[in-house]
C-alpha cells in the first residue's frame, strides 16, 4: 500500500492495517487519534478512511521529528490537512494535542532522538500554526462571502426594495453563522435560527435585549466603543473577539463581525452583526501560548517565560529570586529510571506551587532539575529565611510515587533578595546561578544569599578560567619549587613542585588557584600531569638529592591511568621512585567512586612515596590506618586556626597535638603548610610536626 504525504489528497478507502513502513507504535497512535477526533465533529469519512488518513499524518510527524537537520515547519501541513478533513469541532484540536503530546514523548521509535521533548513541542506548535492559519483562512473566506452577500443584498435593496428584501431574508435565515439585526440603540431587532443556537437562548429571549447583555462585563466596554466608532464612521468594519455569556451560564469566546447599514438617504439605520463560536481558534491560541511558555513535563513556566515574568516583576516591585537545584537527582534517574525521575520533578513542581500559593509569585523550571521562584515582595511576604525553611521542609517530605520508594527532594538554594533598581533580568538570573553554585559547594541541602563582593570575586575567577587555556598554550603557567624544611634542625629536607601563573593583570596566582581554575575548565588532568612530568625531569637533571614532592589534583588521584603515567614519567626521566612523593587529597580518598585508594597502595608497592594532604577530618584517621601513606599534611584550615589562636590555652592546641601523635603512631611523618613566623615554627616543632612549608622558608627559585 502506498502511503501519500500529509498534503496529498484523500487516501483510498481501505481497512487500516499496519504497513511495512510503519512501526506498531505509529499504527496504534493513528488508530487512537482517529477514535478521539471522530467524536468531536461530523467527518465525511468512514472510520477506516479516517484511520488511514491519520496514519499518513502520524508518518509525517514522525519523519519531521527524526529528520536532520531538524525543521519543525514541515509539520504545518499536518495542521492544514486536519482543517481540510473537517476536523474542526470544538474539541478536535484539544484532543489532538492531548493524544500526540503524550504519545510522541514515549514512542520507542523516537527514544534515541536528541532533545526529543523540545522537538515534540516545536513540531506540535508548527502543526497547530498550520491548523490555525488554514482555519483562519476558511473562517475569513466564509465571513467575507457572507458579508459580501449581505452588503450586496443591502445595496440591491436600495435599488429594488422588494427583490432585495427577499434575497436578504434568504441569506439571513439560511446562514450557518449567527446573524442579528441590531438597532442604533444596540438592542436586538431580529435574529436567525443559528444565532439562537450559538448563544443557547430562544428568539423570544433575545428580541429587544441589549446586545451587551450577552457580553461578559470585561469585554462589554471595548465592544461598545467599537460599535460607536463604526456608527460614527471612524471604523469601516468591525472585527472583534469577545466572551459571551450563553443561556446555560457558560462564558465562551466568540468572534464578532459587524457592518453599518444605511437607508436610502445615507443615514445610519441599523447594524448587521455576525457571530460565530470561536472555541477552536481560542483554544488553539491558548494551546500555542501554553506550549511556547510552559515546560512540557511540569507545566511550570519555561526558562524564557520565567525570565519574562522576572522582568515584569522587576518593573513593578522589589523582588526576591530563589534558584533551586535538587540534590542527587542523577542518582534517582540512574537507580530508579528516568520515568520515576520525571514523576518526582512533577511532584516538586506541585509542591513549589503550594509553597507560594499565598504570594504574588511565579514558578519556573530552569533546567533538568533546577527550578526558579520569583516573589514580588509586599508587606505580607515571608522573610527569606522563613521562605527557604518552608521550601526545604516541603521538599524534604518523602513522596511515594510507586507505593514502595519514598523519595524526598532536598535542594540547594541560591537567593537574590531585592536587587537594586534597574538591574537587568539576565544579571539577576546570573547572580542567582553563581549563588546557587556557592551553596552547592558547601554540601547538600545548603542555601546562600547573594554576596556582591563574593560575586565579584567569582566573576573574576570565571574570567581567569576562560583565559587559562590560552595561558597554558603559551607557557605562561610555569613550575615553581617550594622549600620543605625539617623543623628540628631548620635544614632543607626537600622541595615541592607547584604550578605558578604570573597573570599580567591579576598578579601571581598560587598553585591552589591554578588547580581550581584548571578543574573548572577541564584542564585539571593536563595541568597535574604536566607539573609531574616537568618537575621530575628537572629534579633528575639537578645535582642535589633532595626528595621531590608533587601534589596531585582530585582528578589525578582518582584517574585509573595514574600509576601508568607515573611509571612512564619515571622511565622517561630516569628518576628513582624513592626520590618522589605524591600527595593525595584526602577529599579524593573520601569519594565514593574512583580508584584513589587503589592508586595510593599500588604506587607504594612500586616504591613511590605517598602522602595524604589536607588531613584533618575524622574520616581521615581511617585512611591513615587502612592505607600505607608514609606522610600526612594537615589541612590548611587547621594551620590557619592555630595562627589565629596561638595561645597555650587555645582549644585547638590539644586537637592538633593529638593528630600529630596519632600520625606518628601509624608510622607516618607530619608536615604543615602555611608557616610564616618563627613563633609558628616553634609551636609546630613542640607539637611534634616533622616538616614545614610556608613564607618563613620559601626563597626565590
């Protein structure tokens, strides 16, 4: 069987069977679509013929979604064809959108399509645009034909009253559109049968009634002004859309078309008003608006619409913006499946709506698992702290999506409270995103308030990060060496290789800053291995025999290729592994994934010395016991705290001395970084530390 395109003529009247070029999914969708649409309007087709037509249209939609390059406009012909098939009942387009919107997102044949949800939305939008345009053309053509007929009859009436009157009566009575003759006082003088059916009122109820008694109050004023302009000659013809109150109490959209009829002397005599139910057009416009402004899954504002809502709110009042990100959402998708993840997102959306139900607020979905809330502050608005608490409390409550797994949705939140007048929406959103990142850096279920000085620092770091790749290529990031000093003798005991970037504008950037920037730009492994290779090469070429220490980045420590890279560097440079010490970040050892602990043990087995850097958390004692690290380096925050509270009665002193003693009992040496004064050096020597680094010992070169 040959399947014509959506814009071909009617298909042959065969009983519908699944053809070779249609998957079972297409076949079933076409059958369901035909069933749903068949009950919404009179269609001059048998059910088999209708199903056949729908299969052609489904094929067209599938092909449009899958085609590369993607061009959704091809789906416009599907909407055009629906109108030509007479699928224009009050519920035809709504049922079409409901059926296709759900089904296309879950078709196995489309499962591998990139950004499927976005493509489905765009294709449905193009389809309905084609539907709307063709329906508009048909409606306009019908209205123009009717108006031409009425105008011609009226014109003829002035010449031959009797003939003209008969013709007018014929058109007036037989028209499928509602027609009312309205006096200059705006009261209804006569109606046709179609008018009574459209507004669900009898002729007796309508005759003598003011036309504006049928119009919803919010539209009556503007329609009345339009009639006044039509009568005065300021408007040649009236076209309007208004809400009409039907006899059953329902308020429905209608289209109004009116012309002024003059008598033989040219004086205004009465209005001819044509009324048509506009449920299809109005529903279509609302559907298109919803699709273009709302997220397909949650029904919340999408990012573009949320930005527009934020802009509008900023123009009216002081606002507070909350940017939320669900903690561990990827684990839910990986463990329970994307469908469960989607259901959780829908639940989060519903609960966020409930949180701000009493506020003048807008809620949007800004990303995969990111949401935004903008609140226009009033005297009754909740303070930021209370709002954050309410959000976290509501989302912490488990929801049982399948009756078995109780899922909570703890979030991190970035808050921008009352940005200054004139702040652009893009700047407010960017500030919220950077504040959210700061909150996530603190751990799970954290929140942060926008801090302008910190934001300026973050923006500067982002600017540096974007320029790091070029600096790397040009060799501006160099290797520097720091002195490792033995505290009991004050003699040099080794060197530590670090990265160093003398930025032309920012000035010198430390190794820690270089590592942070490299990790943000994807250069972490490259920077770490380049440092290792160059440091080992220069150490092998030197005459001294001082041990070389090289700190690893978190990415390096967990890299499955670390041992192989170290073997290769030692082989290429000829450096003895016992002369090299690699520092593993304690944070990397604490990670649930990666091969950090295995890497440390294997390197120790092949003769490379290892150390645990940033040691200080309770969990680190377990690493010290279980792993064979020969050295630990205390976390910089502990060294800084001792510097701030150097007195013998400081509570931090026994903690630090206890850590040093514990490391010695495990057979590890202890080093500290950040020693800047002789007094600090004396403290750490008395505390039992073996080695130290810092400004007190560093020297050029």
